[in-house]
C-alpha cells in the first residue's frame, strides 16, 4: 500500500467507501450484510487500507453505524471520514449532525468532517462557522468539502481561516474534470482530492456490456445505458491490454490511473473481502507515463450520451434506501 499525507496522518491512497453498507440499492440484505461488512473492514485493515469514508445520509445513518461496529476496538488504526448533509449546514444543524454521527460511529472525534455539497440557500459563512466550532471543540480533526468547485473550495478556506484539507469529488476516467483545476490546486498546496466512484460505479471494470442490465443504484446512471456501454468498450479494451502486462484487471488499472497522480485518494466500495483485495492491489501497479497517457487518450475519445448523475444526485433518491 502507498500513503499520502492527510493533515497530520498518513492515509492510504486506496480507501474504502462505505455507501454500500446498509443501502438496499447496493444489495444490502440480499448480496451481503453485517457479517460481510465486518470481514470487509477487517481485510481492508490487514491490507494497509486505513481511510474509511461514509456519510450521515448513507442509508439514513446506517452506514455510519455499521462502519463504527466493524471498526470497534481498532479505532486508532483508522482514519474515519464522514459527511454532513446539505440540509444541516447551519451552525446549529452541524452541532446536531456531528453528535449523531459520533454516536453512530462510536467515536469521540471524527478525523475528517466533510460538507457533502454546497447548499445555495445556506450561506457558506454559516457552514464554515459551524465547522470552526466543531474544530475548536475537538469534535473533528480536519475540515473537508465534497462536490465543491475550486472557487468555492478556496472561499471555504478563506471563510474558515484554516485549511480545508480535501475536496471529495467524482473522479475517474470518464469524469476527468478534476484534472483541470482541483487536482493542480491540491498538488500545489498540499491538499487532497478524494475520488468517489473511482470505477464509475463499476463500469470501468468491464463487467457490464450493452447486453447487460444492471439493477439497483446503477439504473439511474446513464453510464450504463446500452449506447454508452458501447461507446466505452474501446476504453475497456485499452485497460485490458495494459492490465495484461501487469497481471492485473481492467478495474485495477483504472484505479492505478487515478492514484498515479499525486495527492489522490480513491475510495472504491466493496461487497466482499475479495473485492477489497482486488482494489488494494491497484496500489502496487506502477504505470509508466506512456501507459498513463495511452489510457487517458482512449478515455478522451469516449463520447457519452445523456447527463451522468453525480453520486450526490443519486443519494437524494436513496435517502431512505
């Protein structure tokens, strides 16, 4: 495993996203459950993964509770990141939200507390005043944001009067916007980009084709339309070709493409220990610059149809899933 600095800690470049814990749209209760979640978290720790990301909105708080139980007795080994939802971004709202998250996670302090997204109705100064209050009270160690533009991220830092150490955004081969400004800013200023949906919800694994019909959360994602899956096929072919030279899979190479870039943490989800193992192995793949550019060139040639929803869009649809 490789690590980068996040605040005063060294965080694994491959983390574990926990949206799937408790969320029926990801197969919770059908494909896996509490016992599997405990095995997933334990295996992640054994492999050197120490960054765990969740949110109060995931499965209406159940994700935090499941992750907290899975980390019981191993809190000091983990960097726990969670997020406050868009409707709780006032000072009072954040106080209530943090107390609930702390209780569900079973901890006294959260390592990274992230604003899940901007709320145009609630002034940013109110939100950052709430964040400063939590920092001053020692309830959180670091402030972060999610789904923020560079301008809004910088404004959040100016308003807080302290570092906002990370911006968690959708970032993968088919969503490369962070390369334009967010990632350069992070690299220049010692900040971190946390890449959610780093495999495009699995589309970059090559598992899905125009003939397949994924269910659950993926039904809302235009990436999985038959037309888009056909457009993505040439990129999958390139990933598979590169993967062969590394004894890897297309998905592992897609993750390696992300973390090849400094100051990136990728947080794929997992529904089994075997998936955690596959994700962790991506940290051991050293792509050459030629391979990285070849993959990026193939990604640039993909032309997608329809608006691809962000995770934040879809979470609101699954608020009580």
